[in-house]
């Protein structure tokens, strides 16, 4: 899974660069992704996730266990 957040499902989008003369060329808007390790207390394991900044805020808000379960329901990760 490259360039996809494993919690929120955000992925790269395609758009246009627009020059001063209004000439348009294709470009990619990448997601702000980084890899982070979390200790999952309920399963007693370390989990490495590829997250966006929004995914990290989601984990901080609802907790790692709830975020992983919701991501598994959306079929973003396998538990």
C-alpha cells in the first residue's frame, strides 16, 4: 500500500498546475504520509502504520484500538 493512509484511507489526488498564461499541466497532490510505530496494549504487540497527519490526530482522539478496528471495517488494514 503506497501513498495511502492506513487509518483514514486518504490517497494521492491528481490536479493541474496552472501557469500565468493559464496553461495547464498535470500534477499529483501527495498525502502528508509518515511511518510510525505504536504499542497496541490490547494485543501486546508493536504496530507499524503508514499515517497521514489526519490519521495521527484520529488516533489521538479516539485511541489506537478504536482507530484500528474502524480501519479494518473499511478494509484499509487486516487485523
